[in-house]
């Protein structure tokens, strides 16, 4: 027994080093992308031939890029609003009410998180074409809403679960209607969670490729546009510069979303 404990203790001391190596393995390629975006050569490799910002400057001359960016912004904003609204309502029902098959319905809502995106994309494509809906930005919005709703449900279920119901009851006792208590008491308290849902949904939708590739039709989003450019070696430096900007924007959105999520947990935590 003592030998087993000693072995486990040695393994435990190695875990921090393993964590550092694992994080480095995951994120080192991403950190190299901005580095190569300032390389003066079109050939990726070390040593770097010089420092330049011309690849970033050349992005301003590509009209197709801005059209794809506009499409991505439209899809991301609309799907974020739709997913946050539906996710908030679903989370409210799950945490506030008891009804048959409640857990089953929650599992179904969360299913897109574990299903392969390509299966979802092909299934939606068959359904949309079968009912006569062409592949447009509207179909991408529907697909992205389906994909991002589980993120919103996860965040808002936690927010509503930690909310003190006594606050609503006090508002009703003071003459508020149920809707008035929800609008004036509950939603303001869980608003950091709602903002977090909007930011995360926007980020996931803005960066999503597979669903957009199958469903965008003649209106490509930014990830689809990037994929079309990667096939041409001469366009690779521009793609790297654009990808570096997207990484920066995504990180900023996720940091802000995480901050609001933590604020939501603090605001909704019930006093002991």
C-alpha cells in the first residue's frame, strides 16, 4: 500500500509538467500563426525573412472578403439573438417547472454538442432541400441557432439554478405580476449570463465552418471564404493574416463572455 501511495505521489508531482506540455501542444500552432503573418516571405518556415505588415494591408483591397465578413456578421448576430432567446426560455422552463420528460428534453436540447457537425449539416441540407428551402444565409442562421442553443442552455441553466426564488416571491407579494417580477427582478439579475450567451453564441457562429459550408449556397461566410483561399498558395499569407485577426477577436469575445458568466454566478448565488 505504501508503495502504491509513493507511486501516485510521484505521478502527482509530474502532473503540472504534463499540463504545461499538453497546453503547449494545443496552442503552439495557434501562436505561430500570428508570427508567420508578419513574415515577408510567402513561404512558411524558419528562419523568417523579414518583418512586414503588407499582408494585413492587402486585406483592405479584397471586396469578396468584406462581403463574406458582412454575411458572417449577419448570421452571427441573428443566430446569437435567436439562440440566447430560446436558450433562456428553455433554461427557465427546466429550472422553474417540473413536467414529464424534463430530463429527456434537456438531453435532446444538448445533443448538438456531442453530434458530429457534418452529420448535422448533411441532415439539415436534406431537410431544407426536401421542403423546398434553398441554401441561403437564412438556412445558415437556423443551423447556427441549433448549434449554439446548447451553450446558452448550459449557461442560463446555471444562472437560473443559482437564482434566489425568494426575490421573485417578494416582488409578487408586493403587487407585481409574474411577468412583471420576471422582467423587473429575474432578468436584470441574470443579465450577465444573458450577455455571456450572446457573446459565446456570436463567437461560435462567427467561426463555424462545416454547417456554413453545406448551407450557405452563393453567400459564403468568412470561414468558407478563408477555405476557398487556402487552396491557392499565393493567397496563404493573406489567409494567415486574416486568421490571426480572427484569433484575436475570438479570444477577446471569449474573455468578455467568461467575465460576464462569472458575474452572473456571483449575482445569482443564493446567500447561505
